[in-house]
């Protein structure tokens, strides 16, 4: 039976820290996980080897025993493979060591003869049988891109996971929000529960509206005459164009609040944020001769009034 170099399997040095071992294991476990490599025997074997290596190197006591075994492996071979277990039991006061399952990630129920001989079967406390431990399935992640209009009105997306079609609805969601579909991820092992699906939401930038939480911000173009005299002015909202009241002598840059005209609040029925419209006064262009004369008259009248004040 050949000695298994668990450090080499994980791709780490013998001086690697516990954190380095954990990171190396997770990287391999994700890469070779059966859910991603169905029918790939080579990937399945790599996955089992990574689990086996993590079972030993991820446990400080087992790692210490493994390092001692490695240092004395040649001596053990020269003895014909006899006496190692007995010697270890004597040194440890007859204590036996039992492997109760993989730590952390989903594991494999099958380990190599090397593992079973030195860390499972011969060291086991239940007639040489290794205990089986249920493991939860993998969590999956997905990305979804929505327009602001879709997030406002609500929309749905279909996805297929492990041959199962799932429909997910989106309304009021925000950029960067992560939604969870419970129990629809990877299959568990040894009776373990299924993992979850996490959907990362991305909202495309909008040319007219800026979103902050559930509130929307935009510019509201107002004609110069309306800003001076007051009246009605059109404003674009997510519900369409509406007309709002403009007070006389409205200042340029003033922000008007339109209550309840923002985004729907996620998970809340009939609740909305607000819309903040910043007034942008439009200077008239291509004036007629008569219009220019009238503006000149207004200018002169303003100057006279200022002189008499």
C-alpha cells in the first residue's frame, strides 16, 4: 500500500497554516464537486482525495499523527506493514481514533485503503467501520439583470437547476440585492438537506432616473414663462407623464417631492418610495422679433423699478 501525500494532494507545503489548508481544500472541492462534474470519474476521484486530505490535515490531532506516520513510513514498510497501529495504541495509552466524517464542505463516503487502514478502519472504535455523517448540498449562485422598469412593475425569470424549472419573481428589488431560494441547490449527501440558490440582482442604469433606496431622483424641465407666472408643468414618472403645480417665481434648482411616486418597497404591498424632481428652467430659444422686443421692454421696466426702490 502506497503512502498518500495529503499535502501534495491539496497543493500546500507541510508548514501550511490551518487557514491555508482550508482555502486549498475549498478551492479543490468547488472545482471537482460532483454537482459540477456529473459522470466525470476523474473529477470524482479528485474530489474524494481532497476530502480525504482535508479530513486529516484539517484536524490538528490527526495531522500530528499523520506527520509522525510520514516521518516513519520507511521504517513501517521495512517491518512489512506490521506493528504500527499496535505501537501507536500503546503510546497513546490504548486510545483509539475514530473518523466521524468530513469537516466543512460536502464530503465523500468513500475513502482510500490508506485512510481506512491508518485513520479509519484500524483506528476505528466501532469494529473498524467508519461513521457516516450527513452533509448539506452545495449553495448555488446566479446573476440576473433587470431594467428599472422591470424592477418597478415586477417581472419574472425562469431558471433550470438539476433538471427542475424554477420561476422567480422580482419586484422592488435593488441593485446588489441577494435573494435566496431555499432548498433548491445541490443535493445533500447521506441524507443531508439540499443547498440553497442565491440570486444576485443587478439593475441597469437609467437615462432619466437615479435611484437611492426606494426613492427616485430626476430633473423636471420647466418653461421660463411657467416658472415666472406659475402654472402646470409635465414631469416624467414611472407611471408616465403627469402634470404638477409650479408656484410663481419658482427658483431654478428647487427640488419638488412627489410622495409615493418612487419605487415599490420590496416585500411590502402597495408601499412606495418618493420621487424628487429638481426644477430645471428652460431658457427659450429662437425668439421672434416681437418676443425679443417684449423681453427688452421687460428689462427696461425692471431697471426703472430698481432705480426707484
